[in-house]
C-alpha cells in the first residue's frame, strides 16, 4: 500500500527513544499558529511511497537503530491510518520499535469503523507521543482551529488501553503559558495511568520562512520565541499540579 510522505529523516534523535527513522506524513487538519511544518498540511500530496519501500530503507541502516526504531510524525500521521496499519505490521514482523507522534485530533469516540482500525494499530504501536496544546476548549480552537474534546478523549482512551505515552506541550508566550491552564494540564496528566514522560518545549520561529514561501500569513508575528527557562518553569508548574493531584487521589 502507498502513503503520502512529506519526507524522511534517517537519524532522528528527538522523536522517541534512541536513534530513529522518522517518517513525516503529509496532511493535517489542525492549523496550529505555531506550526513549523505548514508544508505538511495539504493531504494527498508529497511523495508516494509504499510501506515496503520504507521498511527496506530502514533495514539498510538497521544497525544504527538498535536502541531506536521508526517514528511516524507529520503532519498528522493518523490521517493515513490504513497505511500505518500496513507499515507497522511490516515493522512488527521485523521486531522494530514503533512510535506515533500525533495531535490525537482524528479520534472521535463514536466512529466505530475508524476506531476498530485504531485499536488494531495501537496493538502494533510501542509508544505514542501526544501533543496537548491547550486545556481550554476555546483557547485551543483559537490556537489550532480545532476543538480539544476529541484529543482529551483520545488521551483517556490510550490510558484505558494502557498504551505508553509521552506527553508534549509547547510553551508559547501569552498563549499556552497561563499558570492556571498549565496546572489543569498537570491535573489531567495525573488522571492518566500510562504517561511515561513529559516534554515541555519552547516555541521557536524556525518555520517562519516556510510560511513566506507558501504565501500563508504568519499569525504569531508579534509573539517572541519562548526561552528554555520559560519552558522549564512551565514544566515545573505542570509537574507540581501533577504531584498535588496524585497526592490527593492517593490520600
Ligand atoms: S498538529 Fe502538528 S503538523 Fe498539524 S498544524 Fe499542529 S503543529 Fe502543525
């Protein structure tokens, strides 16, 4: 089966454990104001690649990935769930560690056909990296053009299925760094039983030139990048609320 692929990276070190073969999938329904990959938004474009050809490419460098594996990211990889099912089935036949980096936006609790496929896919997935962009519904919609209810439901679904998850949150000054919202995120993570790590990343402007090339207005023109120190402080607020919520629930 073929998938629409934006690009691949042979030696990824930030998209899951170890050195990884990273596949950037084409297509995303979110429109995050801080997205640094707007060139992945359009679906059904990019390079057409078969699942087999990607596994073959991985196998040619397999020795480098002994502590890593394959990560699919994007764009939103779960938009091409049929392709992922084939790719990860082939990967598992070869004993490859598999990871999906997702916003969770494609999940809707009532969609039985999609969710049946999702259930099969998570059976082939070792790790999910889930971006939670904002806890407030309206602020989330303003930031990403999408509601967060399905995303939070997806996080709970993964918890019920006990799929290992790393949570990611991007700190954007004056948009996603509000203390009350960060605390809410910590409390939400505390309610999940499958979270193995928390990555809090500072917003950067490295994707800005892509917007100019694509002729898309850059909507954070007046927002400065976040510093490592701001990201560290935000992480501390999230973790403090997490610990407090866990202490209360265990009392
Ligand atoms: S979900 Fe990811 S790829 Fe999609 S718009 Fe947001 S940051 Fe960009």
